């Protein structure tokens, strides 16, 4: 992509906003779960008639757009967003190591480190927008603090940190790193941070905290009904006094208007199943298994076909399907035939599952996932543990998986968990409606930046 033409396009965009009182710049970390949350937030802010500039490399913006899953309301607002697609710099793209003891996706580190090169184009965008607007609001992933540091030198700009993880995870992560010097009281059986990251990731993340002092507030993809206690405690340990819990950012209703010709194969399969279906072989339940292994970090590259035992797919075709490409997870969770979700418990997946009232069989692998799983299973009690974090280095057997799935889907304990998940989903869905807690927090944030 020609850089000169790219800058000319940005200048043309900027000249069209001379009358704007407020503009927003979104700066996500280039990883799917992070790209997705800030694109959803961009749609919500755009719906309030505030111009939004979404910054990133062309390849990751394409990824975010093509994997976006929202209601017609959100989809209409994505068209209003101004995408600044900067050329992707060269960086190493090693394959994942499935045999690594630590399951953190170490192959992503070169991409994260290369993302720091976005600092210069973001700074240029800030200085171009500054004379044409009253206020610039920079909303950035907490792992992109270094990239947005120049906002502190722009007189009419303020930056706001977006936390892509749960408030519970953020609280206890900071608490552990600081040596547990003060309350909150440690919950019994809280998973430790040991084994959650690699030293390379911690080296990447450490410098970000040096620029947190410039943040004017924090935004969370959660709601106070779920995590109000932990949001308040984050303020007590030094996080910004200004906080807004506006989640779930994902849609809480699924459109029924799509015709069958445009449906993903996973949804067509679900349409043929009984409502609240039961899952898989040893567990005597039915299963939809999603497998997606990219050969590299470049969006659009070929997807490597994961190896399965010979004849496996043929044997299971009457009780389940294997989906190898990207699938519309939110629509699948919102389908009436979906009765449970086995997940590594990334926060996107947790919030989507909670908002759809679907219980989780938790199998955490790395990062914030162990604490997210703990939130679901031990605090909210809308999930069950498939594999304990203390036993993460042990091989998980097929019988253990079967037992967890069967417990969730075909026992009294599982029935009670599903009922709690359904009830929690109803409360969360109400929170984003007019007068609901999350909607009021969104309205509060919009009022704050447009004051």
C-alpha cells in the first residue's frame, strides 16, 4: 500500500470533520478478542452520532470486519466508522507450538511487538485532528498504552483505557503483581498467575504501565450486576476514579431475518436439532466441534487442517459436526438448540455465553482465562470446571471431557447450573436496555466526553 496515498486519504477524512465537537480514536491490540471488543464499542459510540476513527493495520482491520457478529443495529453503525488502514510492517510469524508446556500463544509476541510501530501514525492522526475538533477522545487497549502516549502532549486530547479482561481478573492480577499487600480478601482456590504468561509477554506488557498515569478513565466490557464489587475495588488500588462498566458489548439478541441460503453450516445443523440439544459420544451427547488453526498471523492465509483420527468425522456425523473455519459463535450460542459451551474462557466468549444464558464447561489455558473460569464456576456458578488450573500440565483424557459434558448436560447439578445461566442471561440482557445499568453507564460516558 502506498504510504503517501494512505496519508492523503486520512487528510481527506479529517477535512470532512471540521464541524465536529468530539471525535473518538480507537486503538486496539491486533489480536482477535481485542479487535472485536473495540469494534463493538466503536459501533455503540457511532450510534450516538460521534465520529469514530478505528486505527490498525489493513490486515487486522479486514479481520475485524469479516469476523464481526452483530445485530442489524450494530451492523448499520459499522458503516459510519472511519477505518485508518496503515500498512502492515514485516514481522516474524512463527507457527504455534502445540507441545509447549506453557499454553500462552507465544507465536503472537512478534505481532504484539510490531504493533508498537503504530505510535507514529497514531500521533500523526492526533495532530491532524486536533485543529479541527473541540475534543479528541482516545480509547485504547491497556496493552497499547505505549502507542497512544503522545495524546498527553495534545492539549485537546484525553485517553481512556479499555480493559479487555474481566474486572475480577484485572483486580487480582494487579493484586498479585504488587505482592498482595492489601485487601481484597483472596477467594478460596483462586488460580494463581503462575503459568498464565511467558516472560516474553511480561516484558512486552511491563512498559505499558509507565503510561497508565495519562489515562482519564477506564472502560470495562462487563456489567455491575456481575462485577460491581471488583470494579469498586479496582478504584481502591489505584485505578482511575472514573470508571464505566458498559458491557456486554456484544449483541444480546440474534436476528431471525437471515435466509437459509446465507446461514453458516453450523447454524443449519443446529436448526435440525431438538431444542436444548445434548452432546457427544462417550458423554452420550451431541457435539459441534470448532477447529481453526491458522498457519501464520497474516489474516487471509491458508488454514491448516488439524489432524483427526481416520474415519472420525464419518463416525460422528449422526451426532455432531466438525467445523474447521471461522464460525459465528454468538449466533451459535444464541440458537435455541445450544445447551452448553465448552470454552477456554476468553472474556469475549464468557460475556457472549453469559448474555445468551448458556452455561460453560471451563477449560482455561492461559492469560486471564483461569480467573475468568473461576468467576463463572465459583462466583457466578454458571459453569463447571473441566480441568483444574492446578492440574494444567496433566493430559486431559477423553473420559474426563465426557464426564464434564455429561455432568453439565444430563444431571441435576447441570440442570441447576443451566437454570442459573439462563436467569443471569436475562438480567444481563436487561442491563443494556433503556434504563438498565449498563445502558446508563454508556449514557454517562457519552455525556462525559461530550460535556
